[in-house]
């Protein structure tokens, strides 16, 4: 069986392509931005069930506008794209986690998804340095995903 990280990467790629018309590739280690200076926006989403955990998503600042524009079919420079960037990130993460739970654990377990929330930037370094971090390149932008599974549940 594939590891949760492999399933997550496949799911992330599929959802980004299908929902936001954004294509991804693995990000080369040499292209990972310096975490202390990377201007990034982040969102997280908790899930409960078997298992319980949380997924985090970080994107380059401004890339959220591109995601919103693609999802809404509007110009990237529009005020609406700028205003809806964070909401687009949250919706995208919600779709990713929902699809991931089904792909990884099947349709039988019931999962309760929380509400996506903005992440405090102070968490970025610990997320990016995590050995389980999933770094992708999306439209020439680095994106970071981290899934945390509670081992006690």
C-alpha cells in the first residue's frame, strides 16, 4: 500500500489540476525557499475520525490570487481575485482533505472535517523543516503541504 504522503501528493495534484487548473511537479530541494524569508500564506484543516489529524497548506504570497482567479474564472489582477485569495485556499484545502481521506482510508469510515483556518506565519519554519513535508512546484511557485496524523487515535 502507498504511504499517506504518496497518496496525499497524488490527491493534491489531482485536486489542484481539476479545481484550479494548476499543474504541479515535485519541487527540487534546491528550489525550496528559505523559510525565514519566504512570504507565504497558510491555511490548515482539522479532521476527526479514524484517523484524526490536520493538514496544512502554504503558498507563496500572491499565489492565492492566481488560485482564486482560476477557480472563479476571473482576471488575476481583479480586486475580486485579491479579496477571495484566502477563501480560495481554504476551499481548495477542504477539497484536498476530503478527497485524501477517501483515497487513503476508503469510503466506509466517516470523517468530520473542521473549518479551514488561516495559519500563523510563526509555524512556517517548523512545517517546512518537517521530514514529512510535501513540497511541490505549482505554476512556478513553491507550495508546501504537511499532513499530521494523531498516532493515539
